[in-house]
């Protein structure tokens, strides 16, 4: 019989939508990466009867049960006790767990409460799954010869750290991982998912590796995947297809895997020894925030001006008052002057500006909500670009898309203007 894993997330807060169930998403990605079959996920509230029902069903169809949540010290944390009760296995006290909890509390000049004592009890013969950063340990347990159970706390940072440090090596050493799924995700901007799929249509029919398109937040992606015994073998299969896609799609492909528009722009600026300054109106600092989210951005990002008011555009960025009056703040000529102005004031190689109508109010028939102008000033001169961004997804969507377009314009211009 083929073995499979099942995920059971415990917590009434998940059912009520008070907490996003990011643990299920993480496990789905990790099990796929490890090549472990995974066909079911369950979310169940903090109720022992319903938790037992989920356990009973999972035991009928899966051999690896992965629990998250319900390991804390409060009365509604019921996962460990309910598991022990379901399999009729007694709980055993582990003094080393309580010592570890006391040590972590002492580092914060605190003392554990009596309720923390319940976290030191695990079913007989269960192996402690250490929690290096939190108080709730998990366990690796075999209540039946053919069944493996993992428990993890619900806190995502704690769970993910424990998964990588202990669970993955355990699965690799016990035969669960025979051939992992390796993937390379190519990232695209400025091309719709449907157009991208049309351009690479013959590659979507491949069976090894597989190529799959998907989109998120305006960004199109292609995932190239193969099952292999090692990363070297996987790369031999993936690399030729990646090269074909890059040749077909050209400059639309801005990066791969963990690359972002802001990180790629930062790398180009560093390689060229150039600097950047920004002037923002409708995005209110969002472009600067994205740029500075990249470690080391201080080497190329000089700063920015949030010129929300026209007076700031005039006084700091030297935007012409007549142009503001005749054309309005949301116009090509103002975007150009903002970009050139911030470049001049901060003495940067490049200046990028954004001015637009993010909504939901402020639009007119000639200048609707979602109209955005982006200015780009560099060694070869200053220009502007007009975008009409859909306002149906709201103000934050217009602002996010505006910053992405601005970063992509700068990226493309640097690829054209070789130093």
C-alpha cells in the first residue's frame, strides 16, 4: 500500500477565521517538495470529541499524521491529551521539558506558571520533538506499528523551525523521502498569465519536467518541476527548459525562485555602482518601503520624498506651479518633473516618481481612479509612463501595482542603458 501524509490543524480560531492557517499552506509546499503523497487536510476546533473523529478518519487513510496547534498550557490546548486518550496510551512526565521551559522563561526574567507543567506530559514511548524558540515541544510517536504522528505548536515560526530542524531529517532517515520534487519558479512582470501560457504552450505538455503557469498579485509565474534523487540530477532536467523559457520570454522574466522586483533592481544598481532616489504621491512611501526591505539597500538607495501636497512638489522637487495648475498633479509632465527633481535634490543616478489616483474617491471622467503616471529620470534623460490600473480591487491594489510597475520600468531601463 502506498503511504501518504495527512495534515490536521487544531484550533477554533482557525475555524472562525480569526487566524490565517498558514501552517497548512507551508506543509502542503513542504510535503510536495519532499515527494510525500498528501491527499487530505482537516481543520478541527478545540473539542476532544471532534478531534478524535478527525483522528479516526485519518487513521483509515493515512500513515503519517501531522498535527499543528493545541500544545499550549491552557485548558483548551487538547491535542496531546486527546491523542493519548484515543489510542488508550498513558501520559508520561518528561522533567527535561519543564527544565527547558524554565530556562527559556528565565532568559526573559520570568517564571513559568503552574499550567506550563501540562506541556511536560507526552504519551508513553513518544519522542520529544524539541522547540528551540518556544515553550511548547512537539512529539514523534508511533502508537501503532504502521502509523507515525508528529505534533507541532500552532505558532508558525516555532512550527517551521521545528519542521526543518527535526521532522525533515527524521522523514529522510526513515524512508519517507525517496525522491524529492525539485522546482524552479520563473517570475514575470508586464505579461499576462494567458499570454505567457500561449508563448510557452508546447512546454506545458511536458511530463518531465512539468511546466505549470500561475499568477499572484499581478505577477505571472512558471513552475518547472521534476522528481529526482538529488539536486544535481534535478538541475540537469530543469536547466534546459529554463533556458528555453528565458529565450522565448526575454525581458519579461525578471527573476527566479525568491527573487523580487525590488531585489533584482537592487542587484542591478549594485552591479552598476549606481544610486536611486524616489518621489511618491499616491503610494505614500510604498515604493521606498519595498526598496528598503532588501538587506543592503543602503548602498544604492539614497532616500525619497513623499510629496503628497502640491506645495511639497513645488518647494522640494521644483515642480512648476503653472504645470501643476494647468495639467494637475496626476499628469505626465508632473511625474517627469518629480523624478528629475528628486534625482537633482538627492544627487542620485536614477530618480523614480509615482503620482496617481488610488481611490476610492477623487476620480473624474478624464482622470478616473486607477490612473497613474510614473516618471523615470536617468543618465539618458527623463520620460513618463501612463497606466490605467483596475480599481475594482481597491486602493491598496492600485498602490501595490504602481510600485511594481515603477520597479519594473527601472529594471528594464537599466537593461537597455548599459553603463
